[in-house]
């Protein structure tokens, strides 16, 4: 289980972790992110916190949601 440190809001920490995984290529361009439930389980946080983090990543243009399919790392423009 991955750990968040509790110093910053969990939502912001999760945004930073996912952004780092995208930047490192762990989550490749165009690939599907783990589900909110999977991320919540991995980090031992609520699904609401994950949903809030994903919303921020969408606003930043890092991920896109595809109705009925999930959330994907934004492909190269």
C-alpha cells in the first residue's frame, strides 16, 4: 500500500503522485488510470478524495474522462 504523509491535504498529495506517475511514464499517454476504488484502496483514502483529485487533474489537462470507460491519461496533442 502506498503512503501519503498527511502534511498536505490528501487530495493534493494524490494529484502530485498521479502527475509524477504520468511524467515518469508509469501511466503512459492514452492509458487508463486505475479506478477510483483501486486508488482509494492503494492509498487507504476515501473514493471521494480520489474523485476530487481526478477532477483537479482534469482541470490541469492531464487526464480525460470517457463516459462509461473510465479516466485516461491525456494523449499527446
